[in-house]
C-alpha cells in the first residue's frame, strides 16, 4: 500500500516539479563516478587507518571514523555541489559553503537521534559519538544540503516521505536512508553476550551504517540507470 | 428488505446488549488461563523442601541391623565408619574426558590425558583407587549441583520453602550431618559454599567466584591453604573447590592453551597431595585412613557452557582413593567397570555412578546419618574403597567378600528405609506430591524387599548358623533393595528434572489458538463496521500498521535471546524511540502536531535515562548483571543540593498533578459521584505529601506521633481507593446522564484513573509523581498523534478506525514505564519495601495485593484503564454509541493481543531454552512475570469492559 501510494503521489507531483524548478539531472556515468568516488573514499580511509596508523574500526573506532569523515568530507561536498539546484542562480562556492554548514547541524541531529535511541552519553564515549555523528552527517544531510539548499519542501519530500524525484535525488535519498536503517539494524547485536570488542558503541552501528550506505549507493546507481533509460525511451 | 435487515440487527443488538462488544474478551481470558495453567504445570517443576533432619537415634525405628546394636553404646550411629577423614577436591566443570584415558574415546584430543597422576594411581592399585564417570542431573549449574551433591536430592527451580535471595540450604544435608556428628569441616575456594553453608565450617577461606575472567585467584587461594591444612589434624573433612577450569572454559573454551595449562597445574597439585597423603599414611599417622575424592560438580561443552542436560554437561568424573588399602576389590557382581589400556600401556578401569548417590555414600563411609531428603543409594564400588567396609565386628567363618556383602546389605537396608521415610513424609506434607499410583508402586516394591528382609535375611544374620544360605539370601536382598532405590530415583527424576512436554505442548497450542481467536475477533469487528468504514476498509490495517507489526515482531523475536531479556528495558525503549521517530516523520509530512511528536521523542529519551538508572540497581543485586559494564550516567549523589531536590521535587510535581486534575475536571460536567472521586484523589495527594514530609522531618514529628504518618496515612489512602472504587460501581447504577456518550466515556476514564493514581503513586515512592507525570505526558502525546493518520483526502468521511500503531505505542510506553519505575523481571526486582507501606508486620494477602499494585501499577493497571482516552479523543463529534463501543472493544482486543503475543514468545523461548544455562536465572523469572502480567491484563480488560460498556439506551442516529 505504501508503495502504491508513493507511486500515485509521484505521478501527481511530477509535472509540477518539472516546470517549477528544473530538477537536477545527472547522467548514469556521472552517478557512477559519484558512487565510485564515495566508495573509494571509504576504502582509502580504511586503508590509511590500517596501513598508516595500523588501526581499524574495532581497535580504535574514534580515529578510524575520524579518517572516514575526513576523507569523505571533500569528496561528498565537492562532488554533490556540482549537481546543485538552479546552477545559474547559485554559485558553486555557495553550495560548498552550505554543505560545510550542514556538517555540524546534521551531526547534531544524528547525535540527538542516537541518544534518544540509547547511545551512551558518558565522557569516555564523547569523541566516538562526535566522530560518528559527523560521519552520519556526511552520509545523510550534507549531500542534500549541497544539492537542495534550504528548501523545506524538498527536504520534507526526500526525508519524510521518501519520494525522490529525478536522478540526483535518488543519489541523495537512498544512501541516506540506507545509512540510517543500516545503523538501526547495526545496533541490535550490541546487547548480546558474545563479549566481542566490536559490540561496543559505535562500532557495529558504524558497520551497519556504512553497509547500508553502500547498499543505498549501489541501489541509487541502479535507479539512476533505470531513470535515464525510461527518459530515453520517452524522448525517442 | 433493507429495513428488515436493520430491524433484525437492532433486535440482535438489543438482545445481546453490551456482551455483544465484550464476550470475546472473556473467552480470551478463559483460554489464557487454561493455556497458562497447563504450561506452568509442565514447565515449572516444583519441589517442597522439608524441614526435617535425620537424627542418629532415628535408625532404631527401622528393622535394620545398625551398628550400635553390636556395640551396645548409647550413641547409636547409622553405619560403622569406614574411613576417618575425607578430602574432597572439587574441580569445577571437570569434563569426564579430562580424567579418563584418551583410549576410551574415539578420538584423542589434546586436552585429554593431562591429569596423568589419577590414571597412574588407578592402574597401580586398582583396589584402593577408582575413576568413576559421574552422571549429574540437570540443572548443571554450580549452585544447584552443590545443593544436589550435599543434600542427595534433585534441586529444582522452585524449591518451595527456600527464601528468595538468600541461597543458604535449609534442607538436611551432608555438611549439616557432619556438624551434628561433631565432625569438623574446613573449606577453601569458591565462595558459593559459604553462601550455601554459612555456619557449618570450622575454618573457611572463601574467594569470590563471579569474576569469570580471573583464572587464578581462587585456585591460588586454594593452593595456599590446602597444603598447610594437609599437615594439620584439626579437621575431619576438607573441601577445596577450584574454579580455574570452569572459568577457562567460559572465556577460552575447552580447546585452548589456557585450559591445558590449568589442567597441567592441577595435575601437579594432585601429585603433591597424593605424595603428602602417602607420606603420612603409616599406622597412627595423620592420614592412616583418609579418603581422597577428586570430583567435578558438572561437565561443560566445548564452548565452556553448562547448565543444561546435554551429555557433555552432565558427564563429569569422580576419582576416589583410599590411603588405607582395602583387602580386596568389590565383588564382581557389583563391579560396573570397563577397562582399557591407556597410551602408556597400563590397564585403567573406569566405572560409572550417579552424582545423586554421592551424599549418601559419603555419609555411609564416614558413619554419619544420611541426609533426610537424600534419594540416592550407597554406591557399592565407592563404598568398597573404604577399608572399614570390609570388617565385621563379630568374627564369622566368612570370606572377605562375603563379609563385605553382609555389611553392604545392612547399609542398603538403612538406606532404603531412609528413602522410604522421605518419600512418605514428602507426599504427606507437600501439596504437589507424587501421584497415588506411583506411591503404591513404590510401597509395594519396598514391602517386597522388607518382607524378604524380615523373613529370611535378618534371621539368617542373627542366627549366624546357616552360612551357606546366608550369602545367596544377602545377594537377593541387595537385588531387591536396588530395585526399590532405582524405582524411587526414576520416579523422582520424572517428577523433578523432566519437563512434561505434553502439558507444555498443550499449553502452547491453546495459547496459539487464543492468538488466532483474538485476530479473528479484530477482523470480525472490522468487517462488521464495513458500512461505516467503506472508504478505508482493510486498507488502514495494512498501511498504517506495517510499522506497528514490525516493532512488535522485532520485540517478540528479541525474547529468543537471553541477552535481550536481560536488557529488555533498553530494547523496549529503543523501539519506543523508533516509533517516536516514525511518528515525527509522519507529522513532518502532514505538517502538524510537530510539538507533540518532538515532545514524545524527548520523553522517550528521558525514559531511557530512567531505565538505565533502574538497570544499574539491577546490576548491583543480580548475579548475572555483576559483570555488566554499564554506561550509565553516574549522578553525583554526594551533593546536598541533590538531596534537597530529591525531597522537594516529587512534592512539587505532585502538587502540579493535583492542580492539573482539578483544572481538567472543573470544565467538564461530572456527575456528583465522580466529582467526589476526583476530590478524594486530590485529598489523597495531599495526604501523601504529608506522609513524605513526616517521613524525614524531625520537627513535624514533634507535633504528632510517628505512627500516624507512617501507618495511618497510607491506610487512609488505601481506604480512599476502596471507597472510590465502590463509589464508581455505585455511580454505574445511576443512569440518565444527560451528557453524550463520548463525554461520558472521558469522565468515567478520568475518574477511574484518578482513583488508582493516588495509591500507585504512594507505593512507587518518591519517583511516583515523576513517573505519573511522564505517563500523562506520554499518554497525551500518543493520543494526539493518533490524529496523524487522518488524511485530508478522506474529507468528511473521516477514518473511523484507530490502527494498531497507537495501541502498540501505548503498550511499548507501558513496558518502558515498568522499567522506568525501577522494576525488572526478576524476583529481586520486586520492591518488597513497598509491601510494608502502611503495614508493620507481615500479612500475606493484603501485602501481595499491594506488591502487585506497586509492580504493575504504572505498566498495566493505569494503561489498561486509560485506553478509552485513545478512542474518546479521536472523535470530535459524537458518533453514537455503537461506533464508539465497537472501536473501544477493538482497541482492547488489540491491546490484549499485543500482550498475548509477547507472552507467547516468552513461552516459546522458555520451551526452546528449557535446558539453557540461564533458564532458571533468567528465562523462568521472565516467564513468571510475563504470565502474571498477561493474566492481570486480561482480568483488568474484562473489568474495564464491565465498567466502560454500559447498557443504557442510545440512539444510533449517526450511523
């Protein structure tokens, strides 16, 4: 039913958005590049942490997550800002700026959500929580703010209704949802009595979030491809 | 045609009245009671602990030939001591294959053959030393096993008579008999012993046992005190309990280097012990007639787990060595050993015995009375190791083995008499004794043996003439006693260690049927409303409820793991917050009620901290939680400001609540009885404030006697509650309220909740007002958030049903309140202190009721009675009674269904984990709490249905 309703709505809203603010377009090859560089960024962060400092997510979650968001930050902001809405009225640098601004705000939101769900709040976990929130912010809110700016309607449509419209929005919406849902499921092994080091906050949640993010990226690539093909069919 | 249909429907409605809406609630209650009674009878094995103790003079009541008749001493003893001193070395979680040679097993593993010294001793002198495969009875946890080993019985989960919390053994046991006979006992090692036997030891060196990661502290402590003690003569029985192997298994598993190291360490310790014993073995020396027993209390799996009934867990080993050599080995009829060559080519024999027999055999060897509740038999092979078991006082022309047989027959006579005495006493005193069939079977087997004893064996022994006839008669006698003892042990095992799977299956089946019945009831109500719900139909049931079903499913499935049960509060809160986020998302989409959904999310965050504080309390009392590394915010408790705040804030909140109640009730029209109820509640609140102030304030105490504040005020509050309830029932009889149906429902609900609230707050103590405040805010948010589902699309035909999502939230929130108010699903989570509010001494019935009110007040009583708010607030207009009541009954069914699903999963999971390590520590208490909660919910739902659905006439004008 949910899906049916969604489809109804998208068919309703499509014409209106087409003429109102030209939905940002992205070709499958560009989408592929964005996905690939995000994935490579993650890989690079892990590689640097592992070979340069011989740490990984389990042994030193705080610093590893720090590397992840440090590497992802320029990749995400610089790449997504290229696909900003209304590129004529909005400077590239401005998009970069609002992306940077979204980093702490998104981190705060993610952090509050995590605390509501039971993340620890003691001081020993503070750096881990902060780094984790920054990483989640890069996965969820930063791409959206680079592309969409501060348009409440678009934010609402993408994050509250999950109705991405157009290829770039798939690239924003699906990885963000993937990261959040993955993190949610990643929290489940935490209470188990296996006494494994990775059961601590925020290690398995980060694993879940990164896994969900990757799945979301791949799925969004597929959607962009499907989108382009259908448009191609329409045009011919 | 259509008119006639409507007429028919109206008539049906008139005939059935309110039962039309509520009959299925009663059926559900009955189904649940049947299911739970059946399941509980199969699952919760109970045994009554008898307060009787064996006395040395008791034995004269039997027909047996006991030793005093030969000695003519005034102090008769049951048996003649066969050994003088006893050393028991317990190696916790000793697997059988640690001790037995690897040639006994199909495959040689590298943890085998490490305790070499035991094999060497056995192969060198097979008459004086023996290895047994000892079969333990589940539950194979250390505490239950030690209890079983010393009492000779089969401990169960509910040993009635045992006080909760204090584990000290109150039944008669081996150590108690030792102390009664004036023997001195020295203990070192695991502190479980000192918990079980606080007053029995001459000297004890206990070491904490709960730190599983520490492999050496207990063992080093044992070693430190064991060797000096071996050279001392101030004890008769020495117990040394090593824990290293158990801990190594728990942490590293059996297949680990730590385990091998531990075993090698034990090997060297045992070598030294045996060396000392042999050095001191000469006549007149310290250990002339000492028995060394090296044993495990239970086994372990390769992962180091134990507790269940698996072969690896129940199979452990007993090694026994008598320093004084018995003249011969046990007669071949009673020898169960099987022999193999070990890797060094030496012949090693291994016998088999039941751990159940340990207590009575040791008692027989030491010559002390057998523990009253023991149901074991004296093991012939172990008994034959005692050198004294081969002597006879009166010289006879008998071979050594015949003398032994005669001795053994006499002991078995006493043994059988003692077991029969216990069985008789047990079935006479216990409410849930053995069935009469079983009892008569046991009695006939015993009568047969006794008959033979009196007719031939006893006479032959006393006459001492017909020696040729004596030995066959003795053997036949032993056979018949074996038969009796075996029958009793089988019966006891079936009663106390085996779950009745058929009963449990029947319970589960009925429970599943009741779930289906509830689902059908909900669907039926939906289809009945087909006319009014035409626009939405079933659709809402699937769209809006997907997330509710998902949350329900996650929560239900989480019960399948013990870890999630341990942290159930956190899981419930996680799901509550998730539901809050889902609601927030919806309210963002609809662009309304943002305040409520954010407020709800904040509230669940506060709940989370409340639950963590509760869990920290649990951590300090529960054995399972001791190691739990919690990440709890430690509130600085030393500050004076905090103390003052803790005094003042609850009172302020309570005043706010009273004011709130006053405001809320002043603008709706209330009938006079209900008005009185509300006023009484406000009065109760004031009384509670006075009660709290007088509790700690010295100055006010000067003005009035202490007892008024402490005793009478709570009693007045209870009395007010009773009065209010009576008044509400009384008001029920009054009809003719001019107000419409919806307002009426709101008024009734408010009156009911306010009546209960004062008592619940009083019992919850200082946290009560805060929890009450939180529950009002949470309830309000959930109520308002129901509206989110309304679609503007539906226009005038508003959606009439309330999906299960708000009900699910309501239920989750109630669960969170249970944990927030500092409870958890274990018997030490009950607030026994609350039962004594208003009472000085113990009275069972009122205090049980008060304890129930305290435990389930916020989590079941208030939510169930408050549920009509969800319906009443939903409709702006009065839609008539039929719609309202259909909705309400559907909501109650849904609420009952959610609770029932949770309980059903708890039942599934205790069935699946019935042999789990933590089944008695964790699953069974959870089961008891859930089952009780379910029954209470059902009963309250039925009462609420009586109260809320009234029969008055009503125009179904709006339909």
